[in-house]
C-alpha cells in the first residue's frame, strides 16, 4: 500500500485543482457579507430582506369569509311591486403593501440582538363575491320581468358590498389582520437571519 501513496496524493491534488479551477470565482456572499469566521453582517442581511420583500409588493396576511343578507324592492304605478332578498357569501382579503417598506423602517440593536420593523398599514382588498353559492328570493308581479330582476340584483349586490365592507372594517377583524401581518413579517425576517447563522436575533414587528 505505501508505494502507491504518492499516486493517491497526486490524484487527490489533481481533483482539488480541477474543482478549484471550475468553481465560480464570484463571491457567494452577496447576500451575506462575512466579516470574520462564522460572523455575519446582519445589516446586509436585513437590507437584502427588505429589497426582497419590496419586490413581493402586496402580502396577503388575512382573509375573512362573510355573508351579507340584503333586500331591495321596486314599485310601479303604486300597484305593481317587486322584491328580492339576496344572501351572498364573499371573501375579503387584507394586505400589507410591502412596496412601502424601506430600510429606514428597520432598526437593529446589536447589543440587544433585536430587530424592530415598522409596518405599513393593513389595507383591505376588493370584495370577492361567490354568486354560485348565493340564494336569491324574488317576489311580486314585476319579477316576471327579467329586466326588473336584473335591476334588483344590481341594487342588492351594491348594498351587499357596503355591508361586507362594514363587517370587514370591524375592530375584531382588523385586529386579526394586524396580528397575522406581524407574525408573517416576523417570520419573513427571522428566516434569513437563521439561515445566516443568527438564531439569537429577535424580530419585533409593529405598525406605524
């Protein structure tokens, strides 16, 4: 075995040399700048995280499924009438506009190992009605007219939209959305820090 040792060493050296030659010479720490052995530039990690989140634009943080029960009526010549009751479910989504987030909203306390993130306000998305699951009850002589039924339907959906917006703006639902936003943003900042070898850094998200 000993006479073959120089050959083995030479082979390993050749493989290492080939690997080094073929390996990309560009630094792999564009995201994480190493300032020492197993030391990481935390500010660089945070800056990269902010830019990444800004590219995501709107972040869905919470969705609420509610139901609106509304009614509309019409009369003609004080004799003929039409009524329609509409029961329609819908989904209301809450977002955080991450394009408004900047590095100025992120503060890092190296001594306390604490990152504070100020979040943009939660915004409500459009009302996503589910007409396929809606219930419509029509009554009155005028409902024999498709045009009148369509007009009543338009009125009811407009009223239903207002009713659902009012529900979605309730203190409890907004509180849930803000809570989920904080949790989501905290996780989105903690994961890159953990990957970069900073498990002891805590992230706290608050609203402006």
